[in-house]
């Protein structure tokens, strides 16, 4: 059994620049309940050193108007009256040669992969190796190998979570089954995750990376990707990324992941090379953490889920990426194992979607409005391809695309669970689930 404690980053340890916003009596009560290694920064951010610190934060915060939110990469900013819990210090990794791992809520996929590799094992990651494992699990978890192995959340054996009533629970398919269902894909409405246990796979051949072109080749590459991607086997994952930067020329990239021998995977890309010679390539054998794509630039994101890309859709996507403001438009191929009935159902919806479109723009007010307008225009132009699904707006990197717009049945079930798990209605993520 291997164990690693991953240190928090300087950014994670840096003081929050906001002024203290919590009432003085709440701040004093909370300080008294935290462990000696925990830190309460600026009276508003609990940097947890152990699970008990998370429980202390939720138990101390029992008054109207003060919510609790999880702090970290990919999370939306907490409101002015929110107490933030930073789990970066919960950074332990334990990998069993039997093929599973327990990771603290501050652990990222690249940290887990580094330890698992020593045992000839590998995780099924989220979309980015820089994501925290816990964030991926609560947000769904569509990673680069999802078409082959399903969601990262489908590999979870157990979740340790502090619910809104301040109780630390370990939930599994057999113990706390409803909460186990909801935490995976249900966001932060049910509690603050402190650790996750998940299954690992035997390491095997993996290949991938990306091909890149200039914006002038965008239409040809996008059209070729549209017809090429439809015929890909489940062993292949891919996305088309159209980027208009703030400065310089735009680019087009095709990201590719293959769960097999390098030669077989590379041969599939010849169709794209024939459409337009790429200007650059970064393709190599690599592990799943290496296949996980770089995170898109920080900003505000809208997303659409599609059944198909019909005639004319490619022109609309290229037009959207070439707007007046810097933005990225990514089209991700879904299907394969994502559409199969999972052994352990979760709150993740829309597994039948075939493609996901993400529009990512800047965080300024005008950029936020432009991003939303761009996604709405795309939804109008591609209306028949959406299968009745509605766009999702204002999300960061988590939750993932399949978990952003729960169906009415799933939303109602999550709301009922939240009413039990969070009786004082203090969790920041609960508001949207109860709407």
C-alpha cells in the first residue's frame, strides 16, 4: 500500500484578498473548533487540515444569510456572505495493489496517477489532470477516456462527505445509497466531500495529444472532424477546439485519445491530415493523466448538449469562434461507454447525448454577456440537434457538461436529499438544486 501526502500549492495557501465578512461571534466560535493545523484566513476561508475541520465549519454556520461553499479550481466564486472551505490540505493518497485508491479532497488527478503508476495501475481521470478528483466526482467526470470506460464517477466505490448537518458520512452503494447516488454528479448541494475511494485499471497502451492548424483551415478541418468523428470506435475520444485569442491569429485543434497501440490510433488521424496539413502536432504514447486535456482559459462558460451535428452546424460553430471577442468553442464527442447503463447509477443526466459544445469567454461583464449570447445564438441555429435540451450558462470547469442541467426528476430527487442532508439550508450549491 503506497501513501503520499501532496503539499498544497502556494496559491492555495495565499490569503484570500477579500475582507472578513462573517460576524465576529461566528468567527470566534469557529476558531475554537478547528484543529491546531487548520487556518481561518480573513475570517472567511477555512483551510482544513483534517476532516473534523470541515465538520466544524458546517456545524458553526447555522444562521440565515451565511452560506458554505467549497473553495478551489473550477468552482464559482462564493458570495459575499459565504464561508469558504478550502480542502487543499486534505492531500493524502493511498493506493492499494488490489486496484483501488483513497484520495483526499485536495488531491488532483496527476497526483493520483503518479502514485498509481508505481503499482502498474492507472485512474480514469476527469477532463483535466489539474482537476481535483473530488471535484470531478461531484461534477460528473467526462474525461478523455470516457467513451471507452465511462465517467470517472462510475468508478467510485465510496465517498466521505460532511453533509449540511455537520455529520461526516462514508457512503457506498450499500450504505447510504441515496446519498452515494446524489453526491456523484449532484454538485455541492449535499455536502462537502473530504475523500473519495475509486477503482483503478491496469496500465495499458494509451496514445494521444493534439493536431493544430491556423484559423484559415478551420472550416475544412471542422467539416472533416464532423464526418470522421461519427465513425470512431469507443476506444477513441476526441474534441474539436476553435480558439480566438485576445492577440494574434486564431487556431484550430483536434484533441485525440486512444486506448490501444500507438500505430493503430495514429492511423485514424490520416483523414484529418488529408483535409489540411497540420501546422503542429503533439502526439505520443502517454498515460491517462497525460491524455487529460489542458484546462481552457479561466472565464465563464456556457454549454449545449447535442444529438448530432447536422448540415450547416459546422459553419455556425466556426462563426461563433470568430466573433468580436476572445473565446474558445469546443465540440466534444460523447457516446460509446457514456451511453451505456452504468453498474452504479448516479445523478448525472443526459448520458444519451452524442456531443457537447462548450463556449468559454472572459470573466468581465461584457465578456460574460457575449458568451451567453453566443451560446444562445448557437442553440437557436442548432435547435433541432439539441433534442429538447436547454443551454447551461455561468458554470466554471465543474460540474461537467452532463451534470449542468439535471432533468426534472433528478432535480426533484436531489432537492429531497438536500432537505435531509442540509436541514439548515447553508450549502452554497443547494440553491440551484432546490429551484
